[in-house]
C-alpha cells in the first residue's frame, strides 16, 4: 500500500507557515515503512530538533482506480479516519530552501500515524469536526468545510498521477495549530467525538 499526502489544504495553516497558496493540490508520498505500528510510541528522530504534529482526516481507498471522475470518487472509499503526519519542520525548511524533495522530513519511519477508521455514511463529510489533543489540551481544531480541495476533488486529482489501489490511504492535509512535540507528550485524535488514536512521544 502507499500513503498519499496533501499539503497546504487549509488556508489558515498556509498562513501560519507563511506558505504560498497553491494553484493545485500539493502532493507527496510516504512509504509503508513510515506507518507507526499500532500501540507503539513515536520516537523523536535524532536528525530533528523540531518535529511537528499535523492531525489530518484520512481516506481509505477500497478498489483500484485511475483517472477517477470527481462524481464517481465516493465509490472508491467507504471509510474515513484520522491520523498524524509527523513532520521534521527543521529538515523540511532546509529542503524547501534548497528546492529539494521533502521525503527526509515527511516520510521517515514512524511519521505516519493511522488511527481507527469509521464508516463514512455515519458522518457528513462536508462538515467533519476533528481535534488533536496534546496532554489533554486542544491544539488543533479543524473542520473539513474549510478544506481548499474536498475529499472527492483530491481523489480525482491524485488518481491522474497515481493508480489508487485497495488499502491506500490519503492524508488530506492539516488545519492550523501545528506545533512541536516533546518527550512524554501524549497526542490524542478525536473525529466527531470518537477517539481515533492515542500516541505517546518518546
Ligand atoms: Zn500534512
């Protein structure tokens, strides 16, 4: 399976990192080795002193598709979830300045937290409310109604470049409020009131 991630999909997050608003979705990949095994703690990697959490709504692809039309996109997923796109912000900054790819900052081991998935029919996907708690305090509070590109548009867009396969997961971008993690932090993701994951930072 592969993990397809979208960057800069919420206007307020673009502002907080002083990035340019993109004309089309920013896309990058994480390999399956980036998945943090369930119940494992997240270890801050030695090559970064500024790892950020980014909570994101996830979409799990249920069948093969390529050049998917936006209006048929809902047929390609039954479940949505919540996860974290851990980002070595200092490494990413260096990559950005040099115009280099982001993989070292975004695709390292353990950088993808994939929490529980839920039946998409139980929710209004246009208005999904989700939060990240750090040590029981809300640090990110997002709603899919402020996405620049909605889930179905993202599926149409990324499937032009990559054949989507059953089990692939799309990370749909993070809202504002990203920040640094420290040793002993506990991160909890909440999707419409349901706990989707808890991760300890070591
Ligand atoms: Zn992200």
